[in-house]
C-alpha cells in the first residue's frame, strides 16, 4: 500500500531507470574505428574470396606452343617405329619371336573385347604362336595344319566346361581371333623370310599402309563430305578413301624407285593393291569394335589406342603383300 502513496515523481523516476537498464547500447559512431578491427590482422574480410591469379608462364612456355594431339601421337609412335625397323632389319628368329609376342598381345586384346562371350583362351594363344613359328620354320602348308588342329583342341576345352551356354559362339570367336591374328602375323614372317629382298618388301608394305592411313585421315578432314560407311565408321568419307588410295599407291611406288630389282610398273600395281586392301582391314576392325561396344582395343600405344587399333590394316596388307611379292618378284 506504500507504493500507492508514492508521489508521481517517484513513480516516474523508477520507470525511467527500468527503461534505461533494459535499453540496448547505442552503436558507436561510424567514423570511429573498432579497436578489435585494428588488432585483427589475420582475419579476412567478409565476402567472396578473390579468384587466384593465373600462374605465371615462363619464357620457354610462352615461346613453345602446347603439344597438340598430333604431336603427342608422333612422340608415342617414334619408339615403336624404331622397334619395327630394328626387328625387320634383324629378321630371323628375333623377328619371328617378336611376331609371336605381338600376335599374342593382339589376340589378348580381342579376347578382352569379347570377354562376355567367354572365348577359349589357351588353345587360341597356343594356335597363334604355333602358326607364326610354323611360318618361320616351315611354310604356308604347316600354317594351315596348325590352324586346322585348333578345331579339335578347342572342342576338347569347350567340352570340359561346366556350362555349355553360348558354347558355339565361344568357339566361333576363338577361331575368328586366331584366324585374324595368326594369319596376319604368320604372313608377316613369310614375307620377311623370302629368299631375297624380304625385308625391303615388308618395309614397302608397311610404308604404303601407314601412308594410306595418314593420307586418308588428312584428306577426309580437309575435304570429306560424302560418308560411305555411316553404320560401321561414321567418319569415313569418299574423299578420304580416294586420298588414302593415292597416298598408299604413291608410297609403295616411291619406295620402289630406290630398288632396281622392282620395276616401276610392278611397284605401282602392288601399291594400288595394298592401298585398296588397307581400308578393308580398318573397316573390318571398326565393324567388330562397334558390334562389341568398344572404342579402343587397348592402351598399348597410348593415344594411338591398342595394338589392333594401329595394326588393323597391316594385318590385311601383309597377307596381300606376301602373295603379291611372290607373284611379281619371285
């Protein structure tokens, strides 16, 4: 009841004190710096972080352009070119063993592409190696015998499998891979082992094949408009095919100019045949890769892809090169 007796001045004073005690402190004037800001040297200011400055390029980096895809392909190809020239020059057992190794690597790539079909591995590898060795120590008849022996051996390995599901397809893919790799690399040995000029003829075939591929790529990129195999290889054009034919033919013919034992007209005809067959080997591999759903057969050659990617045309042209050499030179 005492509060009711307080005079109005006392009540108003107490209410004012209560309001001041609960009032938030007024902000400091903006022109006065906050002492915490003066002492906080390491704390970054609020806001988005500034983008880092691009690294400074050295004078050498500014002068030299970055390696293009073509340059990287050439750099990777150089040691393989040296390897090819070396084994062709040495010949004999060294070349035959090299072809055995490449044949097995190529068949391994093919078997990995078709792994879901479960090809019969061991008889396939053994047959390719035996076909190449038969070419070196025997002749084409022994190659045929080895290839024929693949069928009963593959049957035995297939019969002992727990499951015979898709067994026909498995045997078919095994035979296809052996025929593709075995015939190609065994005929490379037959061509190199010809009594005279075998090394030169093999080099001629390789030069014509690679020039055909290069000229086809360049002319197709520059002038290609008419696609010829959109379902197999969409990038193949008629202009590229013509350019590859001219490049491969001239490549073999120019190589023959430095070989007095090979008449110019024979070199021209052989070059035309090689240039016609090279794109067939390329398209054959492209068709199988598209059907099996793979882009590259491997990474053995780095940006060039796998062994089959690089030697798909060679596997056809060396077979033709051997029989053309027998017909024109021997």
